[in-house]
C-alpha cells in the first residue's frame, strides 16, 4: 500500500495547479512569426503520466514574464513531449521566441474540455483553419488519422495570409498525400511561386464536397474568419450543434478561479475553450 510520503509525491507530480519544469528539446521555425517548440517535462514520472485530449491547452510559464495559455498541437500519442506552436505577439511570446534547444520553461495543465471525441466519432469531419488556428486542429487531425476507421469523410480546409504564413507545411504535404483525407489550401495573397488557390478559406467551399447532414465542422482561426465560416455553414444547412469552435480569451488562472476568461455564465478555461455554435449563441 502507498505510504503518506508516496501519496504526497504522487499528488505533487500529478498536480495540475503547479508549473513543472520542462526542457525545450526542439524548435522549428514555421513562419517569420510562428515557431513550434517541443517541450519535455524534466521529471520522468510527470512526462509518463501526462495525458490530454486534442483541443486542451497548457499554461506556459516564463520567468519575469508570467504565463500564457497555449494549445497542445501534438497528438496524444506523440511520446517525445508536447508540441506548442507559438505566434510572437507580445512580451511572453516574444521571450519564448528567443528560446533555443536546452532552455527551460514551466508547464501546467492540461486544461479545458478539449474536442468532443465521442460525439465526433462516426461522422464526416470538416476542419476549417486559419493561420495559427491550425495548431489545435492539428492535434485532432492526427488523432483522427490514428483512428481513421472511426470517422467518415475527412476534409481539411486551411487558409493563411501569404504562402510564407502557412504553418505545419510538412504535415500539410503528408496529409495531402493521403487517399483518405481531402486537403485544400488557400492564401489571401500569392507570390511569384504560388500556384495554388487564392482567396479566403470560404473560397474553398466550391471545391470541397460537403454533406451538412452528416458532418461535424471544427473551426479555429481569427474571429473574423470564424464568423464568415459559421455564417456560410448555417446557410449550407449545418445544425448549430454540429459547428464546433475553440475560443481564445484572456486567461490568468486557467482553473475557473479568477473570472478573467468569463463568457456569459461560463468560463472559457474550464467550460471551453471548445464550444458548439449553439452554446456560444446561448452565452452571448
Ligand atoms: C485557450 C487558448 C489557447 C491558445 N493557444 C495558442 C497557441 O496555440 N498558439 C499561440 O501562439 N497562441 C495561443 N493563444 C494565445 C496566446 O495565449 C496569447 O497570444 C499570449 O498569451 C500572448 O502573450 P504575450 O505576453 O506574448 O502578449 P501580450 O503582451 O500579453 O499581448 C500582445 C497582444 O496579444 C493579445 N493577447 C494576449 N493574450 C491573448 C489571448 N489569450 N487571446 C487573444 N489575444 C491575446 C493582446 O490583447 C495584445 O494585443 C491561446 C489562447 C488561449 C486562450
Ligand atoms: S482563467 Fe481564471 S477563471 Fe478562467
């Protein structure tokens, strides 16, 4: 039987309220202002015990800067550590962008509800991502690929401002090569080498085959993109419960205590960040 000291240690290492030290084991430059960091918990027990659902996030802590919520963009099966794709926005993310292999940060979590995997099961899936919004979707797309027979038709529509702003290029190329995944990419402005689609992500509707009655749409991107996408999906006949999005709100505690992330009667950090369109409509 576990003695008191062992219980205390177990509670400490699994406590989601404490930031745990993690080492940066890889850094990948995605775009001029987005890098993907792979972090591994220094404590092997925490590393081994850490589990999450696609769509959940961690609070990343950086000395002298504080904490920032960041979605986990790797799939739950990725065993090297956690991948976090981070856009340089301000003080904390700017500091993280100076980090290289071997540097350390703190991580606590996982937090949030994550995507409703059980409800997605058995459906066609339509992913619509914009810019860095592909980060939480990537975790779910990889999960779906690992459990492919549980889902119907899967389509990924992704848009970025320019070809240089496309994230996860290797994954997009690998996904595009799969017979059981439809991938379409567009940019707002092309360049001399770009031979692909030009226009907002909604411009891809006419290329994609979408079955509103059997499909769950999962959207993440800038708020303006989300609102255009949702409006078009409703016009196509999507049920409000089948439109799922993940929200970005200012957060402090991440655990439902401080009220910073409130939206109506809910807290984005514990009730979200994943909500259906129907839930959001009722909250606002
Ligand atoms: C659940 C969740 C998941 C997120 N996942 C990611 C992710 O995977 N990758 C990523 O790069 N970013 C993500 N973000 C946004 C990220 O947390 C902010 O960009 C970060 O906190 C900015 O910190 P900063 O100190 O660098 O910027 P600050 O100096 O604090 O602010 C710079 C600018 O960013 C805006 N900003 C700050 N925090 C947020 C926020 N939480 N939401 C929206 N705008 C904000 C400020 O209004 C300001 O305009 C996520 C946010 C949430 C709530
Ligand atoms: S971040 Fe404190 S309540 Fe959500």
